[in-house]
C-alpha cells in the first residue's frame, strides 16, 4: 500500500513538471526568447523585461489583442500611428490599440517605444542585468497604471529564470529555445515513474539542492543590485555647483590639453563637453553668444549659425552652446525622436542631439517653421 502511495506521489510530481513545462507561460518563453534577445542587442532593452512584459500584457500570447492584432505589449495608437487599429476597453472604453503585420513587428515597436520616447530614456542608464530597476522604472515612467506592475514583472522573471537571457548571445538564445521546444515535445510522451525508492530519493535530493542553490544565487544577485542602486542614487545627490547638470547620458567631459586648445581654440579656464562628438560649453550668468564666440576665436554670426540661430538671443545660464559645427545626423542608436507634447521646438531637439536643423528638415521633408505635434516621429539618422 505504501509503495502504491509513493508511486502515486511520484506520478503526480511528474504530471506537475510536465504541466509546468507545457504551461502557456513556458510556451511563450520558448517561442519568443530568441526574439527578445535579438531586440536586446538591437535596442538595449533587457530580454527578461521584454519577455515578462509580453507574458503579462498579452496573457502569454492568448489575449485578443495579441492573437488578432499581433500586439503583445498593449501599445496604444498615439497620434503618429498610421497602421491598422483595434478598439478594446482598457483604462477607458473603446481605446485604440496598434495592430501589427506580425508579432515580430510588435516586439520591435516595443523596443523602439522605450528607446525613443523621452519618458523612458532614463531606463537606459540602468544595466541590462538590473531587471528590478527596469521594472520599477517602467512603473515610474507610466507604462502601466497597475500599482503592483513592477512586482508582477519581477515575479515572472524570477519564477521562470528569465534573467538568464540577459546574459545570452543571440546564438545561445536560439539554441536554448530549440532545446526547450524539443524538451516540451518529449514531455508530452507518457512517462514511466521510477520504482526504486533509493534512485528517486537521490534525484529528488539533487533537484532540491539545485533549486536551493539557484535561489541563493538569485538572492545574492538581488542584494548586489540593490546595493549598487543605493550607491548610484547616493552619488547622484551630489552635483558640483560650478558645472551644470548634463541633460542626458550622451555627454562626456573633455579633458582640455594645450595641444587640444591649439587645435580647437578652446579656453583652458572652463570645462568643455561633447555630445555626438561635438564640443560645447554651458553658459554662465552674464554671458552672450558673442562673448562665448570671442573666447573661442569665432565670429558672432558663426556661433549663431552653429547653434541654428539667425539673430542674437538672450542667453540663460546653463544653456548648451556649441563651439563647432553640429553633425548631419545623430549618433548611432538614436535613429529617431518621438514628440511627447504639442509645440515642442525643433531647434531644441536639434540642440539636444547635436544635429543640424537643416539636415533634420531634409531628412524629414520639413519646411521652415514646421510645427510639431504630439506623437510626431522625427528622423535623426538616415534609414
């Protein structure tokens, strides 16, 4: 009788393992892990975050929006969407959602959505392996209204060990998906439980030790990430008064040497930064474009042209002033910019990414004085 009970328990455990391997969540991971890793290398969005969001937003690919509209991430239409749409009740009744030609297009648009919308840019300051910061950052940026959204993402990532994909190459992810698919296929075949109590116990003990070891590793990794995040936040609280805060992570300070000063006519008495490879300074109280031009052996009209101005304007402290011609396109990885509110200034966007306004107008087919609207996509690099 006891032996029969033991066999029943083992059989039940095997059924549970088969069910877990064949769950909608696991099937989703097997199907889309390679795509998520490919997008991570293209855009910088962690594969674990992409997969967890896909599982959560699309109900593992089973929602009507995913099944009928290939929209796995609940991305709404916004004003710049020109493709097909679906109407679904969400936060409000009959909201407009994007419909994609394929699910792969949905994954790509999700990466671009995070990469090019301003509100999500701070996420890319986090390490791709720091999925907790990404999860909480998505909530902070307003991706979802659910207050427990970060915890749900983290739970999915840790339950299915999705963080392993954040360290994989594209080839490794493809092989892992293939093996998972093959394993799932084998699991569907009838399984004969082992009858040897000693063998079963040994395997069970080994599996338990493996699970404990992995749990300890994940706990240690989480603790390390939290410590790193606390250190980063503490460091960010101290900003030197004499150097204005840089608007984004695309800038770096340039160490000025006499040779560099000779080549570029830089002053040695103030810090010079670069953005997109273009040197610039932050203005201080009492300066004008003309006075900065004089400091760097430039003509007043020359510095105005460099900064996309036709006439002298009042210069507020902390303004970015370029002292060399801006580039014709933004740096690699910044292919476009999505306008977040009506009335954004095209010149300000060009100053932000160190690109010439004339080049941006040409890339986008804009005429002089073009007005931007919320949701407009501004091309910053040749396609």
